[in-house]
C-alpha cells in the first residue's frame, strides 16, 4: 500500500449501538439511543446499525430498537440498519421500512448451535430465505458470516467453508457480504488470504469486515483487508463491545482510532474525529465507565 | 506477506522494565525488578532492557539499575541492555560490564531541547561519540532515533532527516539501528516507507522498531515493518508505558499480544505466551493497577 495523492473513500459502519450496547450492564433508553444515532450522523457517519430486532427478554439492551428507528430524524444518504436474528425480526424491519438489514450465519456448527440453537446447515438455509425475503421486501441486505476466522469451540475455520457459505448466501442476492471475526482470532495473514479468495469470488468492493480487537490485532487486520481491497468496515465508538467487567478488555475496533488512522493514510471517511470524541465522552457518562481512548 | 511453512525468527526485546516502569507512580524495588528480569528470561525472552542508567533524582523508578544487573542470575544467550542518556551512564554501564547499551537521539530539534537540553546537532554528535566509546568498550550498541515518525512539537519528521541521523550514527558502527515512534504518530504507510528506505541504506536485518500503541496502531505498524523485512521489535508486558492515570491509555505494544500474533503468523519468538500472562498478573499486583489484557 503506497501513500496516495488522491483520497479514496472508506465506508465506516458504526455498530456500537448494537454490538456495543448489547454487552453493557446499563440499559440505555430509546431516547438516549436515538440521541446517539443523531449525534453519529452529525459526526459524518453514513452507515449506522441502530440496534437489533430481537426478543427483549433475551437482550433487554436492544428492547425498543423499532422505537429508536421511529424517533430519529432520518438523514438523506445515511444507511440505517438493524441486525435481524429470525424471520419475525425481519418482518418487523420490513414493516417499519427500515432501509437495510443484516443477517448473519456462523461458520462454526458448534457456535451456531450454541448461539441460535440451529445447526450450521439449518441456520444457513434459514439465512438464505431471510436474505431473499429482505431483497424481495425492498431492503438493502448485508449477509454476514460469523466466526469467519475461527471459533472458540472448533478452532480454525477453513477458507473453503467460508467460501461455500458465501456462495450459498450469494444466491439470494444480498447487497454486500460481511465477514465477522467474532472471536478476535484473525491475524493479518489470515485476513489477506481470505479477502483475496473472496474478492475473486464476489469482488472485494462488495465485502465488508467486522473485526474485533480481542487480541490487539483489530487495526492490523483492518489494514491487511484494506491492502487487499476492502473498503467497508464495522467499528464502534470507544471500542464498545468488550466485556465491561474486565477493564481494558477490547471489543470492536474503535471508530475514532479507525477514522484517525484512515484519514492519516489519506483515505476519506467523511467522519469528523473531534465529534466522535464528544460522543465517546457522552457515552462514558451514560454507561458510567471509561471507554478506550486514543 | 504470505503464510510461510518454515518458521522465521523474530526478536522481541522486553522494554517494560524501563519504558514501562519509568511512568509508574509506584517505584519497584531492585529485588522486585531483578525478579521480573529472571521471570522474563524464564518465559523465553532473549533481549531484555533492564532499566536506564540515569540520575535517580530525575527518574526515581530507575534508581539502582546497576544493582538490578548485579543481582540477577545471568543466562547464556540473553542480551541484557540498559538505556544510557549521557557519558556518565555509559561509563557506568561499561564499568559494570553490561553487555549491551542503547543510545538514543531525537529526530526533532524541539523535542531534543526539551528532553535533553541539547539541540539536535549537539545531541547527535554526543550520541555518535557515545556509540563509538561503547563499541570501543566492547559493548553491543543499539543506536536509536526518537520521534522518527513525528513529534508533538514539530509535527511530521522527514524521511531525509531520519536517514541523515542514521548515516551519522552509522559512522560509529553500532550493532543495530532502532527507530522509535515515541509519540505513537506512525501509521503503516509511513512505517513501510521509512523501513524500505532505511533497509536500502543499512539492511533491514540491522533495524529494530520501538512502537507505541498511543493511537491503536502499534500492532498494525509492527506488521507493516515485518512485511518490509524488520525482524526486531521492542514491546512491554501488559503494554506498560502508557499514562497510568488514564485508564486504557495505551503504551508500548504488549509483549503477550505481539508474541501471540507472531506465533499465529508462523514466526518464531521463542517466548511462552502463558508465562507472560503470569508475569503480567504479578506486575498488576506490584503496580496496583490493571494492565492491558488480550
């Protein structure tokens, strides 16, 4: 990767409101979450996952995601999305005209059974149906693969398996394909190999990466993917998403660190880093804890 | 960088005892520090900076570095080193037969004046003299450049300036050249450019990098340097070296994260990651605070 003179765009999706808040012991109100979404839009973020549509008894932090959607002032050109875990959630998203949905399936059979109660095979055919239905319903769709770089239960996940899952998802014509390093087990070599193989199969411009910093490699993995042609990443303000009970336990890549690094390397994110620091500081007050700081 | 089948060695120098402890409000005793050095050797580290020889009134945490050296059981094949800031410290190191010394000069004139009270030019000629004297005295020498990737006071530092400084240091025949990202301002693009230029000038195998994770890019920078041929890095257990009063403020790259990542990428560090976790846990007890955790 060489220093370029013209800037090239990199798309940053903020996922803190979902992948971050769902781990926090303090549950934010609908109004607080809507305020955060609007502040993130003000900061220049053009892709925001506002939450997930999931049984509130299972994940109380995500209760009222539909109300967050109703409450926010919608801005032109922003891709608001929700994560849906089942057909019920998907139908709700479509009924509410949420413009973009994300559907994930795990590359690990064991993780799939523990996470969703379904085998990989069952979960995959359900995901393919959901992607089809979402496309038919007029929504943009991210079809994602969890544990794409390894699983705590099964260890390594083969590239072949990920390619097969992506091929199956592709038949339902999602807008983009996402790979999630759910366990933080990826390293830059693995990322590059996987992205190059997937780039050949579907085009790297349709690929997005959801990377965790569990082992301190989040940013290194982002840059390896960037070198291999990926231009879309999930990040979270303050690196939300780690275990809040372990000080310093890393979650997602921090949005402010990613924005700063990308802008320094002459990529254009459209995001104002200074605004993010204010949002992080507001979040620290709301959650009563210190977040990752650059 | 492709996945390799045979393992290639990467040299990790532990600098926590110097660059870490010098920032801590709790001062460890000579015996505690000597115990840490021995534990690090047990964990497989072959390069350990045991402290700096500096006025104890200026840096009380480093008082008695010579006694740490006297107290430890010396192990064959381990490169014990000290940082020396002036000729007095250097003479002490040589008198004590400390086998390896490190001499640094700042690439920023402003930083040099604030840090050492000498202009870049003065500090450089003094550093060249010290390197010569150390070589003559039979010690191995790392000649390093601080702020090689930028300075808080001056902003960017040009590649030309760094190459000039290195060329001057090279005339005194140091064992290796180190570049320090003292302020954490490097990014992978800048690292690659600098390492490629320096590799041409002196050979990348004689180059070592001292990277900080101030902005979350430490590991990404390490990997960029690795791709450009560097095989020697400074790291610290628990990422010691950040500001202890700001929770989550990053210091050096954490040794345990670097070892784990390198081993996963099939590089051989010779270090047992599990042992490092025990040392980190001991350090947390000694320092009364939580350190970076993978």
